[in-house]
């Protein structure tokens, strides 16, 4: 009988304790789950630095964007995902459109990331920048001929059979076309794309680095590719062939006399059902810290978002240039138009 008398209050106390420790509002676990489609080894060190600084354990779930979307779809409201971290504004916008992100609250983040480098409703932000530029072979192209070039000029007959660029299924190209749609409208961009495709040296094949190699090997005169690849190639990380090739090409930054060179981003957002949303924002804040920005630019050869951080010397050597301030959110907005347009002009 005595046991029953104490059992009831004891159970009540126990259940209160259990509820307390299970409530997300009161106790947030010391971990953060990051869904990422970035594939840079250097990111692992970044995660380690974050843990060292905050005591928050980082769990990585990596995969292609489409695989991560499938996973999030299956997990629904029970998803353990806190952060989505990837490359290209088009990919971030795609997650947002499908409803997998939520607005970022952190004022610290909004203070350092300019509005043009954020998604709609601040659902994602840039943590690094990359420029999509022209690589040319100075033995085939006169510097004077190219130094004032605009993307718009690439459709001119002078470049017939001289241009290499990867396929239209690549998001970097879809975002470049979206930026042109944002600035010129669909009709003019379609005319341009038609001319560009008619100037291709070959049917699009390979990645950005293959295009730069084709220019170094004098197959084509100019290639369109992202800046950080030349950093990787010049660093020797890609091997001797790539290093030799990188030394044979030069960079032209398009549209310096007007809106500036096309800029894309690496970035992240907080996932809709994030169980550790404070940690998720802390992680994004960390990526925008001086320490993390230095690490990013020195390992991925991207441009920093923080104005106090310098790019890697191999990248800084190419000089300062005017960056296009077209909102990167537009790349998501116009992506469906860009994809259809590229299809119409038979950009394979
Ligand atoms: Fe890339």
C-alpha cells in the first residue's frame, strides 16, 4: 500500500522531466545537420573549425541536389535537416521554390550579405562568389580584340567556330542565361543564344576545366568558365597537365564598360523543418566570419562575400573588376525561361 502512495507522484515527476528534456523549445541539442551538394574536401575542415569554436557537432548528409530533394520529400516534417549548403543561386532558388527553406532571421547575416546576394525573403544567402568569365588563348586572340568584350558580343560572326562552353543542362550556364534574360529580356537573349550556339567549336561536352583545356590546346580560341577553376589548375592541385594548360590561357572580364561580369554564388539556407534552427543560423554566421571566409577563398578559390577578406593570391593576380549587381534571386526566377530558351536554340 505504501508503494502505491509514492508511485503516483514519482511517475508524475518523471513524466515532467521527460517532457522537459524532449521539448525543442527548451533544450536544443548541440548538433547541426547539414544537407550539402558541395563536393569540396576543404569543407570538412570548415565543419571541424565550426565544432571547435561552438561545441556544436556537424553531421553531413551529402548528395546531388535532386537526391537531397527526394530525401527531404520523403522525410517531410520529420526531417532532421537544418542547413542546405550548395553552389549556384539556381540550385538554392530551386529548393526555395519547392518550399524546403525558411527565412533567415539573423541580423548579423543580413548586415554582411548585400541584398543582391540573397534569395527572396532572405531564404538563402551567399557565402562566396564566383565569376563566369572568358578564358582566351593569347596566341589565337589579340588582347585588344577582347579586353572590352561583352557577353553580348559572343554571338557575333567574328567568333564563328571559336567558342567552347559546356552543355545547357549545367546550372552555371542556365544562371548566366537567366542573368541575360533579367537584363535584356527573353527575345534579345534568344537571338544572342542562337548566335552563340552557331559559334560553337564543338557540341558541348565536358566540364568547365575541359573547356579551358581546349583553349590551352588551341582547339578553340575562347571558353566560358568559372574563375575558381583557373585557381585550382594554377595551384597544381589538378595535376601537371592542368597547370601547364592554365599557364597558356588568359582571362577577360566581360561587360566592364556597363553592368559588370556575371556573378554567381555558393550559399546556404535554413531548412523548413530544422529541429536546430539556432544552430543552423550559427553555422551560416560562421561561414561569413573572417576566419571561415579566409578558409573558403584559400581552398576553393572563390571570391569572398566579406569585403575585409582578400581573394587567394592566384585569383587576385587577375586583377580587380566590376561585378554585375543583378540580383542572384533572378537566376531562380528566370530559370524555367532560360532552360526553354536554350532548348529552342538547340544548345545541347
Ligand atoms: Fe564548379
